[in-house]
C-alpha cells in the first residue's frame, strides 16, 4: 500500500517534509551531520542549569526559536535542594519523548489516526554505585521499562508495529542501549 492509498490521518506530523528531508540527506550525506549542544552552569549544591539553544546541522549553525533552560538537582533526601529533576530522570524523559514522537511520526506516515499516546517509563538503580558504597554496583540504571498506552484507529498488532518502528529509529534509544564514546575534557 502506498502513502496515497492509506487513509488520511492528522497527528500533527509533516510526513512530506520528513520524507523530503530523507531524500535530501540520502542524496547529499554531508547535510545529515548534526551536532546537538547544551551548556550547563552550576548554580549551587547539586543544582545545575542547562541551556539548549544552538545546534549544528545542514552544514551550518542553527538555533531553536528560543533558548530552553532545564534545571537538574537531587531530592532533599540526598541532602540537596530539589530545584529540578535528577539528571537520570531527564534521561528517562528524553527517551520517552523520543519514542513518543516516533510513534506519532510513524502513525502519520502509515495513515493511522492517533487519539492519545502515553508512555510510563521507569529506570531501576542501586544507588550504592553512585555513592561509592559498593564498587561492584554500576552507577547507572539496571534496566529501563517503557509501557505505552496508545488509543488509535488501528489494530493491536498495528499499534505494536508503530512502537517497534519508533524504537528502531529512536536516537535516544540508540544512545542509551549502545555504547557511545564520550570524551571529557577540562578547558584551561
């Protein structure tokens, strides 16, 4: 079934633009090289404010419509001030946001009308690792579970396929589930 044969759906995703972008970057791969950026500044204690505004893409510097600020901190039970989400919760929100956007995009492309999409996400962690209480315990998540509830004009099988395709194309899922080289430098 071609896109023109699928029923019309309006999930707020411009599929034509996405497919056009796909064609452009396939024809000219240099356009696909993006660098996402954030800058962070320590506020006090465990409180940090990150600003996201600029990124590099399509062979040039780009900007969001506005700068976005995100605060991270730790809960009071960690002797912190709880002025924002924990950095690990931000990772979970990033994963949920990426997967959910993917569900909407894939549904739009397949002509499936969505009515609601929710994702409940949880990451289990033994904090003895980050506290240095047990060197054999890793610092990060032991596992992450994402549970989608999708109301759409589609069968349960088609909805499962939407979620599977979203996972397959999710940048954040890839970052979390595959080792990514990280260089940490100290500027002088």
